[in-house]
């Protein structure tokens, strides 16, 4: 393996609103400010996740509205 080609791996601080935590990264920045709180994302919270079987789901509304277009 070639030497001295890999980026430096160091500790950074991630700030989300008033919260902050430390992690490791190859980023040259020492602090990362996040606009969106990943902890509130539906993939983590399971709230607002589309249920394909629900009549009120976004997917079903889309399919019903555009059923004649032949997607």
C-alpha cells in the first residue's frame, strides 16, 4: 500500500440545535453544524412512514390520481 495517501482521521464535534456530540471523521472541519436533525427523520422514528396498504397513503393517492397514465 502507498503511504501518506489517506486523509487524516480525527475527532470532530457535530452540533444539532443545542445538542452536540463527538465522532470521528476525515473532514478537515473540526465542527459540523447540521440543519436537519437526523433523529427526527421518519426512517429512525417510524412516524410518517408510508404504509403501502393504507388507503390514505401518499403512494396510494398518487397511484389513484395518475392510474390512467400507465406508469
